C-alpha cells in the first residue's frame, strides 16, 4: 500500500492505493464496490503484478483513504473523477479499467467520459442500471451491525464453500455505515444506459449465474449495449465472482488482457 497525495495543499486529498508490478502494457486499474475497499483485489494484485502493473485504490472514504465529500455528495461521477485523478497523479496515460459492482458503474462512466484514456474495460457483477432493493436500505439503517451477515446470505452462490464465505465475508464490507449507505444510494440513482454506446474500448462483461444482486440478465443487457462487448456468465458463482470462481475468472481476464490490450 502507498499513500497518494492528490492536488495541492491546503486542498489536497489523500488516497491509499495498491500499486505493484511493471509492464509496457497499459496498467490494470481496479475499482471496488459499495462499502468495500481494495482488499478484494489483493489476490489479483499478487497474481498479475509479475506481468502487468496493477493499481487498486481505496475509493474516498473507504479503506485507508480520506473522505473527499460529505456522504450526501457521494456519487458515481465523484468516484469516476477520483479514479481519473489517481491515474493523472501516477502519470498513467492509458489504462485497462476493471470494476466490481458499483465499481463497474464507475468504470463505465470513466470509459464514456475519457475514451482516449481507456485501453480496455472489464465489468464484473455490474449493470448499466442497478436497482437496489428497499429491504437493503432498511437493513443499512436499522441493523447495520448485522448488515454484513445479511448481505452475505444474498451475495454468495449456494455452491460457494463456507470457508471462502467466512474468509471474505468479514473483510469485503468495511466502510462506515453512512459511507456504505451513500454508496448504495449513489448506485440506485445512477443510470448508465445512455453511456454504453459511447464506450470505444474492448470490453469484457462478467457475471455469476447465481448472482441475486446483479443477475445474469443485467450482465447480458450491459454487454449488448456496448459495441463489440463479450458477456460471460460463470456457473456456481454469485455476486463475489472474483472470490467464488477465481480460476475461471482469471482464465477469462488473462485471455482478454492478452488478446485485447
């Protein structure tokens, strides 16, 4: 992990990022989902950094990054701009963007806003428009202490081994209550349907067959809206595809990176 200072004092902003590896190919920039942090990418960083530079930030207010805005001002576009600022500060001219869940929306927004800077796009467990169930906001508001356990029941495939759920369940959701709530409200408000046609980069869209939060229909719909995109729905996987089916996920990702970027 490294500490990145963005901007100039006294208005500079601090973000913590994982930044490992080196390559002449465009770096892979990984964006986590709602209430999470870059920890969800730590196995990926270890696996890919010998052959490609991998950058995974903690979004503002997540992990070890400072808040940039009050919770009421949290938005997908704010996170898009944060990712853009990270790349600019690191002097990354072009990157492959990969986002999980909310992070997929962030990466979609970035690819539409800055097509010349995006060499490839990987959208995992996402959708152009993600509806958040009202029951989720009830849990966030009334019973946050047990929200993680409730989310675990709907986020993982029934086929996922219990030890995997227990290992990741406690660290995948780490943000404070008001930030996590702001994230899900930002997801609920955002509609990226009009952005898909503006994506120019090669795109891979990955989903899980057992995903209840962003079901396979959203995976296929998202890919259908992006010119030339390929959709892959993996069996025996829910909303935590990267952790549930790592070998199948890496096979798809590595093939995409080799052939497309």
